[in-house]
């Protein structure tokens, strides 16, 4: 608390928001070098706005990770965490839309000051890297650019800060652990995975029978459709096999552990049970954020192509094509998308035994029933 | 140019964008006073982002006003001006959308630090007032809040800066003068207003005749519809009368001079003639910006209602109801909306004589013809 | 089920979506009358898209109302209801954005076919009125247009359908009843209202003391700020008084009953307790939808002004000014906004007794504790 | 004109918009088969809205192509064409946003009726294919899906309609021809390409000299930066070579002819000359539309991944990965992006001789000067 400040000391908007400091941080390099370019102001402000929002995103992500710190998340924290991730998603949507403002600068306008910026680059945004780390983008999954590690453009101190995020545990790590702790997969005699496998077999059998006895299908169609059912069967079996899963983990094609994946499936299927409603919303938030980051990468690559074309650089790769690749390859929460292929229709879903349903309900409701 | 800087000195993203200064300008007052509120960060960053964008908007508006400085705008400047006003519109759209991020803070969250902010208020944003002035919001049109002049919350210096904007001429002033200079309203024997009045009379007569001889209308309907035509006639006459117009100007119900209004009508009607295409786009930009500022005021009022309700303050008026009123009363370019009621269908439009059409065409095309 | 159809009969996109019927429903009246106007297609399609989305909104609202039919909403239904209201909000946001497409038609373009449309009008959209009714806009709150009841433009049959919505109970009615049934306001010796009043008094007293003993305030400031506290006190007392509330209900200035209002306040204050999390989300959805409808009205009025200006019609009122008024006067869920002024900071909130907290928790969690 | 219809016959909103026909075209297949799924309504309406907008887009694209039919576009048509392409872009933006509404249906909800739809698929949308053809997506550039030609799912009649679009000339074809007709590339002794090449050489030489004599660069840096200049030189030369260009055309890596490309470069560089302002806007519209279609493809692929996961089908390829590939490979106007790499800063741009500048100016202005 600075001297002379207290709850009832008054404060002015300009001072509170440090407007003066804020508005004196735009130094046009084209101006300093004697040839002021009108459009450089936009370039600076767009990037500064990005950095301010990045700070906010980091503020939210760190706070959400903290909720999971104690290996036990309190129910009320989950609703707060969802609120904060929703906010992150909204901020990311704004950042995507903001690219449209950058695009009001035409490539010719950009040339008025582009040469002064060398070699400053968006790759040097520390906060953007920190967001990637906090979300859980694994080091080994990152594309290299000109063969350099992504963090090599930063000071040692900053590199350590990024490393520490991984050491402390990313959001992905924390979510994995939290899912693994789900107590309902094997409770009071109810074995979710066994029930699910049984339902799956029954469903696929019923499907095959219905196809074979259908009056609408020709023999050729029957063959084709029952082969589709067969391939679904193979698919499901491979997914539900723990060894197969662990091999995919080793090959870096999966992120969530086997147990966490099964828990995520359980939450998806029984999402309407009271105690699973917020966990389901939480998982949905993670997918939304992942998609929004991907949208941003896609639009960013598009903007770079528009601005400087697809000229191959001295390093043999263009900025645009590198960026475009990260859009698909730097996705983080793909395992949650994978859950979609494991879902079965509600009508085929194993009913939960009453004692389990009570466990998933509110005290007030369960008691009354 | 700082010492040691030159075109080929290199520069880093962090230094170029003054990231350090930028990211150290968020001082949570709740933190300084011993009770850190998570949500205060959002409050600060949202406002800072607004101020950065305001700086950009001012940068663009000032540059557009400058184009009109010499009483003669060069054709190439008009296309640049349109590009910059389009950008302003896009920024304003982003600012409207940004309100949705502020709304992720719930009223209860806001209470965690609201009391520390007293009496800082958005009314104290100097840049927002500067934008209103640059666009041309007249002093006499402003609602007062608690009976105080809008600029009384600023230092004398800042008040003078605002006054100087009016003295130098607002965008509205410059546009009015530019419209008045339109050379085509009375050129080489072509008198636009006379032609327009003639077409109007012919159109309304034809309309009345068609109604009276229609086989589809009952007598009652004929009476009603021909009365509607009559009232249109009265309306058009009043609008086109210079004395009536000047009286409305005195009563502060109009902003554009009579001559500028007629020019704006001309541009609207013959917008497809080459020399009028960009002027028409320019006028459309002004309407778009005015609408977007209004949208922002509307959404801002809505957000304040959601955040603190409609509690009547000690001054007898609520923040929300004041803000809601400004949405309709602080519109600036309403005269351009008014043009819509003066338009007549293309089929009734007086044809331009060939020598006038040539004047409005490109040299290359006119020469060839 | 049409003859020959079954689960394994195949179906084509074109037939399933009735594309042929859909795409043959755009008859340009300007074309039929011999003078095809290019822009009329946009006019028709924009309105048809609106009507398709209206059908979807009605589909969702009716299903949500149904959940409340049995005077007992099942917990799992609440999460489904929230999902559907979220969808309604997203559709409304799209409808607001869609106005920008209509605005690509300029006023002059509209004149090419406007005269053919008389007297068809958006006022004649039955589905839009049905949505207003389903949400709960009370008949007595509606502005009249030229003195006519809003439903007079419809056939008797359709008028009856609208009346039946009110008879069956609107979403507002159902929500009011549901809130009144909240069991936790007076449970096992816990009296929420008494606790809340006590906390309020303590908070305001503490505030006054802090002001009077502050070293940062002048005497004049102390007087002003303690008067503000006093006026807050008066305000809270009036709101919490049942008779005052009932009088406001009679004057049509409130919609929710006293009991429902207190329940909404309780849910807002203790939203993080597990059993209140979804009810809080549900109320937030209602506010969001109300705001989005208002945004649509505002933008619609703005578009009409742009398109046809503010010409006063024979009835003495302009389309634009009528529409602009409905934006503020046809809001439905204003009582929920009012809750914001009743909130008190978390630090002042009465702690819930353990036995009450258990009641609000999950069975699994409460049992463990 | 139907019997009894005339300008002064009146018309009702419901009849004009064929609301009854429109709202009876949603037949839930799940309902017809005895097991109504609430969410199927959304599925139908989302797709029907898409088809209505597609009809509008086709209406606009066809009208724009028509403007170019006569091998001579009238200046006023260009401004109308730009207005219509702007509208197409806005519609596409809405369609992108609309995907967010589809995503409110969760994968589990989709399973409630998914099996009934087989084998109907979005691939069967005829209008979407028509839009791709009208824009100019070449047959040979299309990805095949399970080895089938994209149009094989349609009737012979419809296949012919698509073929006819190519025969009549796509928008890309028309634009190419129009660019080739640009008269200013070689006019009255001014040879644009020669001037441009000269400026390029001068610029690169100046750049190299500045680098070599810089006091800020180390020897290593000087070497690296002058190599970059050298590679730019090579790049420019290859692009500006007609034979190289024609080879790329043959390899299907270019779409625009050499002459059209040079014209597009000229328009980009001298866009502020009055006669080039609208052509520049027109080209920008094409880039915007191309980007927006790409955004739609990207978001659509993302939505499919979310809905059904990345399960490999019997054909060996997943729906998602096919769709994701089209996002990058089905872009049409990439040659215009390529122009960006050919631009040179305004300060290096060859000045146009006065007689040329007059040719590019308005008659009124040129005459006065």
C-alpha cells in the first residue's frame, strides 16, 4: 500500500488505470528513424492489446490450476473454474476477431515500416508461450522453426519460468489427475467398464440383426452396412484396451492416461446426474478453449499469408506454412474429441443402480427419495 | 531517435512493444489495500484495452480531419480516409463485443473491490470525450450529469485540449464544408434541385392517379392511400425549404447546412457515377460509425444495469438511465439518416444530361466516349 | 411414417431437408408485377431465415416450459433446460448479427420494390409474437401501435393460440412458481431473510463508522458519503418490505412475487453451493436472453431508421420511434437485474450453518464429511 | 403475375413470405420412425438456413458474373458488384458463426437420431457445389472422396448444370479476362513492367549498400542480410518471368494468366489513382470471400471432429481429415495473395508520368488541372 492510501482515500480514473504510462508506451520506430508511418501505430497497439489480454488469460489459467493443487477440488471451486475458463474462451474469441482489424492494414501499408522491425517477431512473445505451457502443450509436440527450440529466443530467466510451468504441472496434467480420482467408476459393486462393454456388444449385435433382417436393404447393402458395424466393433475394442492405450501414450498419440480417459467417458455418458453436471461443463470448456486457440492460429496464418505472401525464406520455410501447420499440430485436448467416437446412444446406455444414482445426486434430493 | 539506433540496429519484440512497461501498469487496489480480489485484474485490463483502442481511434480521426484541412481534398486521400474510417468502425465493433467479456464478471464478484474505486468513473476517460468531440458531438446537445459540464472532471489543460478540437473544426464541420463545395449541383445549365422537385411532383401525381384508378382498392382504401401521398408531398416540401431548414438548425434539430444537405442528397441519388462513388462510401462510413458508437452506448448501459442494478443515486438519477439516454440523444450524424426519407426510386430519377455525366466520369472513359 | 420408410430405408439430403419445397418458396413480387428487382430476393430470404430460427426458438422454449409443468423439476432437466436456453441465446445473437446483412441493402435499393409490399409488415410475424408470449411479455406492458392490440392483425385462430400461451403459463410464470418452491429459505431453524437483514444492518453501520473515523476524508466528504450509506439503507428497507413489493406488483412495476424475489436473491448470494449452481446458471440464461432480445429490438429500430428515415406517418408516429421504444419497454426479466442492487459483498455474507450447507451439497460429499 | 394481383392489391406478410410452406418443411425422421428426438429439429433447421443463404449467394454471384459478360464492364457496375460481393462476404461470416449453434448439440444428443439419416450427407448439397463452381474452383484441384468425382452424387441434370457453369465462365475466368484488358500497362510510352523492374533493381542495390556500410551490423549479420536481399532478387526475377509463370500454370500452381497477374500488381501498387480505386476494392473482395470460405471449411471440419470424433471409416479416411484438407487445398484466389510478395514500398515506386496520371483521374479533375 503506497503511503497515504486507504480505502477512503479517493482515486481518479487516470491514476488508477495508469493511463499516462499506458499511453506513452507507443514509440513509432519509423518516427524515431525520421520517416513516420501512419500505420505503425496500429501495428503497435494491436500487439499491445494482445499482450494485455494474454496477461489476463494467464491470470485466469494460473488461478484454475491452483484450484487443483491440493489433490482435492472443492465443489464450489469447480463452478468458479468454469466461469474463468468461459472467460478465457470469450477473450480468445475476441482475439480471433481482432485479426480482422490488423487486416485493415494492407500489405503495401505494411511495407512503409516493415524493414525497421527486423528481427522482432511474434515468436518472441513470452506470454503467448506461457499460455501454451499452462494449457499443457508438450515440448515434444512442438514444431521446430529453423531447427531451434521455441524458447531459445528468451533469456535464461524466462526459459526457466517456462520450464517451471511444466514442473509444477500444467492444466492438462492437473485435469488428468483429477479425472483419475473419479470415485464412481468402480463403486459399491458397480463396474462401469464392464457394463459399458456389455452394452456395446449388445448394441452392435442388435444392429447387425436389424440390418440382416431389413426389408429395405439389398444384399450388397446389407453386406456393406454389417461390415461397418464390424469395423466399429474392432475400433471400440482397440480403444478400450489398456495396453493399446499405453502404447499410444508412448508414441505421443495420446495425452490422457487410460484411467482418466475412462473417467471422461463416464462423465460424458452420465452427464445429467447432478454430481457430473459441472465436470461435464468443465471438460466442454477445455475443448472450447482448444478449438479457439486453433481458430486463432488458423486466422493468424491466413493474415500472414495476406500480408507478406508465401515467399520462401532463406531457411527454406515460409512463415505462413509454419503457422498453418501449428494450427492442426499444436492442439492439446484432442483426447477429449476422441471421446465422441466412444459414445453410445442414451437408449443403449446401462442404467445406473439406485444406490449409485443416489451417490451422484444432491443430499437434499437423495434423502427425500 | 535514441542514441545507437538506426535502421539496421536490431530490435526485440519485448523492447519494441515496451512490454515491460505495459505489463507493470496493473496495480490492484484491492491488493494494495490488503485484500486482493481476483476479478479486479479483469476490471483494469478491460479499461486499459479500451484506452489503447481509443488512442488508435483518435489517431485515425485526426488524420482524416487533416485531409480536409486545405479546403480541397485530393481524390486519393478520400480512398485512404474511407479505409481509416472503416478501421474505426471495426475497432468500435470490437469494443462492443468486448462488453461481453466484462459481463463475465458477476455483480457479486464486482462487490469484492467496488468500494475501493470511489469515485473513479468511466466519466473520467479523457480519450472517450476527445473522440466525441472529434466526431462532432455538439456541446449543447450533451446531457448533463448531476448538472455538471462533461469536461469539469478534467484539468484545465485537458479542458483546453477538448475546446481546441471544436475550434479547429470537428469531422462533422469539415464534412459539412466539403459537401457545400460540391460543384455539380448547379453546373453548365443543370439545376439539380429544380430537376429533383419536378421529378418529385410528377412521381406523386402519378401515384395519386394510379391509386384513384386502381381496381384493387376500395373507396376507403383509395382515400387513405391518397392521403398518405399528400402527406409525403407536404413532408418533401418542408424539407426542401431553405427557411424551414435554417429554423431547424437554430433549434438544434439539424446539423448540416441546407446546401450540404442538398449535396448529400445528390450524392446518394447518383452514387453510381464514378466521381460520386467514393463520396457515397465516405458518407456511409459516417453513418456506420455513428451507429456503432450508439451500439456501444446501448450495450454499456445494459451492462451497468446488470452489474449494479437501477438503484437511484443521491443525485436523483441512476447511472444506467443516464447512459441509456445518451444512446439515443448523443447521436451525431442523424442528418444523414434523414436523407433516406428524401430518396426517390431510380425509375423516377431525373436523367443527367450527357455533358454532366461526362463531368462525373473518368477522363479515360469520357474521352473514349 | 410414410409408406415404405423404415430405419434402414436410405434417404437423400435433398429429400430429407425438403430442399425443393424450400427453394421454390421465394416469389419476387416485383418479378410477378413485371419489374424484377434484384434486391427483393435478399428481402425475402432474410425474413424466411428469421422465421426458420423463430420456429427453432419456439421449439426450445416450449420444451423448457414443459420441464416445469409438473410442479417439480427433476435435477437432470435443469441442465438440459440450461443447454437449450444457451442455444436460444446463441440463435438470438445470430439474429442480431443478421441485421448487418439486411443493411447491405441501401435505402435506394429498397425503393425499387418497396411499394409492392404494402401493407405487409414485420408486425405480422406470428412466430415473433409467440416468442414474446412464451417468454412472458405481459399484454398490459405492450406498447400499442396506432391504438391497436398487437394480435389484431392475426386470424381468430392464431389469436387464440397466443391467448392459450398465457393461459397455460409462460416461462416467466413457471419460473416464478419454481422459485417460490425453493425449500431453503426457511429450513431447520435457518431464516434467510432475517440473517440477510442482520448482515445488511451490520454492514451499513460498519461502513458509516469507517467513514466517520477516516483520516483521508474531509468533513464535507464524510457527510456526503454517510448520506450515501443512509440512502442505501432506505433503499434496501423498501425493497425488502412485502407490502411495498406487492404495491409495485399491482402497479405493474414488478413481475416476480415477493417470495420468488427473495429466493432469487438467496440463489444469487449462495450460488457456489452445489445445489444452487444450476439454478444460478438458469437465472443468468434468462437475463442473457432478455438482453439479447433487447439488442435485437435496438438494432432493428436502427436499421429501420437507416432504411426509411424518421418520416412521421399518417398515424402520427414513425416506425422507428415505436420500435426504439419497445427496446426499453418490452424487457421482461428486469426483476432479475434488480437483484444486483440487493447483493452484499461475500465478506459480509452470513455463513450458512453446517446442517444447511449439507442440505445444499452432494450426497457423496456430505456423507463423506 | 397471378390472377387478381396488381401493384395496389394488398399482401399479407404470411402469404408474401410463404410462411406456411416454409414452416411445414421440417419433417423429423426420428418422429416418423416412432422415436422423436428433440434435437433433430435443430439439425434440419440449421441445414435449411444454410440452403436459403446459399441461394442468396448464388443469386449474387450470378449477377456479378453477368456484369462481366459483355467484355466491357461499365464503371457503375463495378461499384454495384463490390456491394454484392461485400454482401456475400457478410453472409459467409454469418454462416461461419452459425456453426457455433450447431455445436450446441452435443455428440450424445446427435446419437439420438444419427442412425436414421444414413446415407444423407452434406456432400449432397447441390447449391454448395454450385457456389464452388461459380467462384471458380477448378475440377482438377478438388480432392476426391473415396475416389469419386464430387458431382457423382447428383442426377445427370444437376451434373450438367454444374458443368455449364464452367463452360459459361466462372467468376475467376471473368476476372482474369477483365484484368487482361487493363489498358494502362503499356500506354502512351509508359511501360509499367520495365519501370517496375528498374525500381526493383535500384531498391535491392540500395538495400545491399546500406547493409554493407551499416555501423550497427556485425560482419556475420551483414552477410546474412545481404543474402536475404539476394534471395529476394532471385524470387522477384522468377515471378516476373513469363515462361516460368506459364509453366506454373501448366502444373496447376497458378490460376491467373501472366498478363492478368501483372495487371493485378499494377492495380495494387497504384490503387489510389481514381480509376483504380474500385478495381482494388474488387480484388480485395475476392480475397475476403476466399478467406471466408476457407474459414467456413476450417470450422466445419472442427465441428465434425467434435461431433463424431476422428474414427477412421471403412473407406480408410475420416470425414474430419478430408474436410480439414479441403480448407487449405480448395482455396481459389491464392494468386491474389501471391501479389503481396511482389509489392515494393511506396517510396520506391516509379512515379507515373503526368499524362498517365491524367488518364487515371476523373474528367472533372484532370480538366481543371
